[in-house]
């Protein structure tokens, strides 16, 4: 069985990838900020600061680096240490000749175009977007054969049932505090476990470079909220707010960040998940024992995020 090392097990993307892959791969994980564990996976106690000894000891067949920015750009951006870590992890992957997949964010983009392919340069000018692009460049320059995946994930967090955009929004709907949600921001969200299925296809196809992996539909937070409320059976009257737009939005995740997934469709020969199907699976995960796989131990690994 092949070994996968997930860096960022404490992110939504990292934990959900681990939960999906654990029956198909031997999965080890490193936490960036807070110690968590995923049932059936090995949580390493090593620091992310010195990756080479970790990689040499585990000898994974692939490393997946989950930037905190891989979470949905509809959350407030985090100030992270990803840029510094990207250099050391890229070097470790190069020295050990380990294939590397990096999860990045669609929120590097803004309008006026509704969809962005891998060649698009309509980048957001916010500090968070500039940092993410710098992380991408570090990996591309130091590990030319790595796979950089821009995405917009949502899912259940290993840090609790009310962490992350989708879970936080769902709780606001439940308690009646989601009366007004904007219609301006647009993206192509994908459930993190659905992303795992697509990533496995990229492993088999042995593709590299930059690829966009999002959901099949362009939606805004208002549409996302109404679909959540309907699926979870909540009576919710959500009003969409539409502020006048006089110029291109420059703040992180506030404009048009939807991904054109044409490369994925052409090279992987697969369909992408529809939003209704993804939210249905998100709901099903809340009913079964899926979330019980995640354990939050409440201990900081190191102060990576301010």
C-alpha cells in the first residue's frame, strides 16, 4: 500500500483527505498549528519546521501540502507561515525525489471575468492573495514536477463542528442569524471529500504543473446558504445583499473567483460534482459517524498562525 504524508492535517482539506484516503493508502499527517488526529491515520509529533528528517523517516510515496489558504476564500484570510514552510518542504521533496501535491486557493483571483483558467492573470491584489501566489511560485521554482491545485474547499473541520465557512453558516441559519447574505462573491466550491476523489485521479494520471479543481457550479454565499438550509431541513428566509459594484473587487475572496476546470475535464476524463450533490453528502456526513473520526486535542504544535 502506498504511503501519503499530509502536511496540514489540522486543516479542513487535510483532515478530509486523510479520512478519505485512509482505506486506500497508508496515511501519516503533520499538523500546522493545532494537534488533531484522524482515526486510522498516523499523526506525527514532529515539527513542520524540519521536514527533511520526517520525509526520510516516513519515506512517503507522495506529500500533500495543505496551505491554510486551501480553505474556502469566503472565510477571513489567515496570516500564516506558509511561504517560509514552502521553501523547506519543496527542498525536502526535491532531495528525497518525492512527488508533491500542493493545495492552493481560487481566491487569488478577482473579476471582471466570471471564470479563470490556469493561464488567467486577473489576480486579487490583497496581501493574502500575494502570499498565496508567492507560495505557488516557490513550489513551482523549487519542484518543477509538483502539482499545484487551486481549489475552494468546504467540509467538516477537525477543530469542531462550528469551524469553517459552511459549518459556521449552517449554525447561523439554525439559530436564525443568517437573515442577510451577500450575492456579490462567486466561487466554485467543492466538498473536501469530493476533492480527495479527484486528487486520486491526478495521482494515477501522474500529471504536474498547475491545475484547477473546483465544483461544477458557480455559486455565491446566498445561494450556498439557501441550499444548505433546504438540505438540512431548516426554515430560513435569507435575503441576498447586492452592494453597488463600481470597480473590480480587490479584497481577498470578495470578487469573481470561480475556476475553469477544463484541464481537469480534458486530462482526467471525469465529471465534477454538482453543488446539490456535494451539500447532500455534507449533510450525510453530519448524520453518520464521519465526524467522529476527527479528534481535536487542543494542544498547539507551534504558533504558525497569528
